[in-house]
């Protein structure tokens, strides 16, 4: 082990929490022990929206992130170095940064992309930082914890698996010239943009190992939040990791499914809210849910959605959670209010630990 790696490990063990005055966490720390333990699963912008909301209502928050991205900066680093794609992990860390100057400065830094005519073009600073720490420490979880400490993140970020995954999908009509043909489409970036109808998705390698800390977090949670996000490429992949799915079915936590505000062009074009539930059930027929959260303006027929939710054992909660500018994006404060109401209305599993 090199001396630099030893110093990094020592920093991870010994570095104190970022001062409360800098992060604005004094009130949160004083309430620790009275807040729910929440685990949020997903990837990309959908998970970021959920985390930006959840960090407003709990200081005990863990993000479990997909690792199948193969596009952009993440894909290039993955191909060149054989590492996990860091992009969605970086976005989750940025979403957990505080709203003070410290948090917002670091959020901008790790999201910053280089623009050049050379090899650094379009690489995100946070991607390079995460990969550098992986190489230094040789441990995905320790490295991400160290980045979180640096940022003063209001929560923890974990990959769902410690091996890079390839997403594959069976798609009808991926080639517009053959609209009835079903073919295998490879790669998350390609699946997300397909013009065909996604029938199902699976991971390569099949039955990948879960990160033990992610499994432990789900089993120890009070609430687990799945979604919103790209349905086939960010939400469903968590259900294709056997140990993670088993944890989701065994946990005593209550489970919330947060639906998207609108169908995603390509991946879920034309999907109704209940169609999202149907494809989720096909991929994980044993999954039970407690609450399905949806924006009231995005549900044309509440009765139909309620019937679909019953197949998971879930109740439907409708709330205004979209931004008021008309874009299909969640408003962090409105989404936080909806989560907080659900956590309070649907009971607690014993006292919050």
C-alpha cells in the first residue's frame, strides 16, 4: 500500500464532519435519532430530484445508485479504465449538497464539465475525482464516503453493485424499418433513446453481486423510496440485482414508489401511470409496495391507477410535486412536503431509530 493511499484512508477515518456552521447541519444533527432512516434507489436526474427533496426532511439518508451507464464521460472512463461509471454517483452526491455557499460551490465544481478540443472535453470534474479516489483507495464505498465528507453531503451514496453492468433490452421496432421485429438492444444510453417499444430489460452479467452496504441499508431502513427516473434504465435495474431485490422484499421498511411526471421520450413513450406499474410488476412480481406517489395533474384516471397499485398492496397518494414552470421536473420543496406527509400519514415501524 502506498503512503498516499495510507494517508487517504487515515483521512477517511479521522476527518471530522464538516462544521455545522458551514453546512447548515446543526439543526439536523441535534434531531438525529428522531428522524426516519430513508434509502432512495434510482439513478440520474430522477434520483437527484428525490434526494434533493428527502435531504430536507431527514438527516439519515442513503442513495443506492445504478451502475450501468455507458454514455458520455462515464462511458469513456468505464471503457478506458474498467471502472464503475461514476456519473450517476456524482449526480447523487451533488444533490445531497446543502443550499449554503459551501454546498452549492462544491455541487457546481463536481458537476463542472471541461470544454476543449482535446481528451478532457466533456469530462465532469466529479467523475475524475471519484475515479481517482477509487484507484487510490481500491474501495468504492470508502472513496464515495470521502467525497461526501469533502462536500458536506447530507447523506451517503452507494453503488448498487461493485461491478460495471451492461443493460440489455428486448425492443419491438427498434429499427423503424422493421416495426414488428423484436431485437436485443445493448447499452443504457441506447435503450434510453430507443424509438421502439421496450418489452423487458436484463443485466449483463446476470445475477450481479450487490454492494453489501447497500443491502444492509435497505434492511435497516424505515422507508425505501424507488423512483422517479428513467423507468427501464434507472428504476427497474435495482430489481434485477438478486440480493438487492431480496432485501427489498424482506425489509420491514415501508416502500414508496414515486412515479414520473410524464412519459420519457423513447423509453416510455405513451406510457400511462398504471403502465409504469405493470412493467415494474413484470420484472419483480414478488415486490410489494405501501404507497404509490404521483403528481395529481399527471394522473388522468385515479381509479385505474388505484386498481394497479392494489396489485402491489399499495395505496395511491396524489400531490402537486411538479415545478410551476410547466416543465416535467419535480419541485424539491413540494416533493419534500409530499414525502413528509406520507411518512407521517402511513405510520411508523416502531420509534424512529
